[in-house]
C-alpha cells in the first residue's frame, strides 16, 4: 500500500477504466479526501492528487468532449 504526501490513509485499491485493454492506462484511487491518479505503465513516476471537486469537474468535461484532441 502507498501513502502519498497529503493523503492520511494508505491507498489500497486502484481502479482502471473498463475500456483499458493494453495495460497502458491511468489508474485512479479514491482517498476519502480526494482522488489519486497514476500511470499504470510507470507507477514509480509518482502520484497526482486532485480534490474531489476538481476530479468531478474533469470527468464532466471529458464526458462533454472538452478534452478531446480529435476536435
């Protein structure tokens, strides 16, 4: 289990998208105080922490296509 700086409890469960098929995905863990994100193919690179509000806004933007590079 990991405990990144700023997180008070160890992260024990990471989640990937059901659409992740090649193992090169983003992993997400809910920490109680926010959301931790890491690269599944390079876990040693570190963990990014986001507030629950920031993560919610990001997910809403993704659903609307705001971050779609193909536009």
